[in-house]
């Protein structure tokens, strides 16, 4: 990894008393999401073989193991960019509403083309349905799902009304085409949606994911293989920690 990321990861790991590997991989998950947001596609051997860049990183550990501080530190740059995008979205929305009001106030002879709502730029999502994710990915080539506790996300996929979310996430990991049908808003076709994922999970729920991947049920659908799981291992304190 770049020297800057390595130094930051080691410093944070020393402060938390953990192995730096989960910190490094969390940062790489963030970077992969930024690449996806820019629409980057990896072609190692030319156009015949393409790979989407998103990484799915799961920090596995009990309460107090450092999962949340690592996720927050890794995702801090994402939230800074998201804040900038939110301010830009607000400004564009205000301009659109002003233009729409002027268009409505004008006579039919003076009206030009009706103003169209602006495209909302997004980078980070936390808890979104496939329908909402689809609407976000229409105008954004890729986003990063930052989930403090993956257990909740995995549990929602077991609900009958959210079962379709699981295949949507699996497709968005690979950048495969997805079609989302909605009763009120029609059909949304996404040519290459990309979704990076960073989250924490306790050992028990993670064991359920592993067990499901080795069963003969529908849970063996490649979900486990998409994750890079990292155990939050504590290290003995250093006598002379670096600054």
C-alpha cells in the first residue's frame, strides 16, 4: 500500500492495540469504492476479461475489539466528500426549484422547455433498500456502503420483503447488469452498478454466514466468497510506540 496509508494504519493500530491489517484493508475498501464511483473497470488481460474494483471488508470481533473506530477512521474521507456532494446537491436543487417556479409563472407562449430536476450525486450509503440504491446508482457509477454492524443488514435479507436485496448486492459487487422493477416507478436498468462494502460483525453472526456458505441451501450463493474477513486481534502494547 502507499506509504501514507501504511503509516496512518500503523499509527491507528498502535493507538487501538490491534494488528494493522484490518485498518489497511478497511482503507483499501474505501479506495475501491472511490474507484467504483469514478467508473473504473480493471481489465488485466484486455477487454475480454474485466473486473469491478469494489472490495467487501468485514471486521470480525467482539464488543470493544476496535471495529467501530477503524471503520470511522477509514470512512472519514468518504464522509468529507459526501458532505461536499450534499452541498452541491442542495444548491442545484434550489436552482431547479427557482427555475421551475419561473417556468410555471410564465405564460405558455413565453415558456421554454420545462426544467428537469438535477441528478443527485452520492458516494456513501448506510441503510438503503435495493429500490433506493438503484435510484442512487442511476446517477452514480458506484457507491460505498458503510455499515457499523453487518448483522442488521444480513438479518434484513432474511425477511420476505427484503429477500431481493441479497441478489442485488451480489450483482453490484461484480458490476453485473441489474434490473429493478417497481410498481409505482416502473423499471430501472443499471448497466454496471458497483457497490463497495465496509462493516463490522461479531463472531456469532459471522459464523452463521460461514455455515450458510457450506450448506446445501440457498445461502450458498457466493456471499461469503465476496467478503475479505479480518479478525480483530489485539497485540501487546509497545514499550516505545511511534509518534
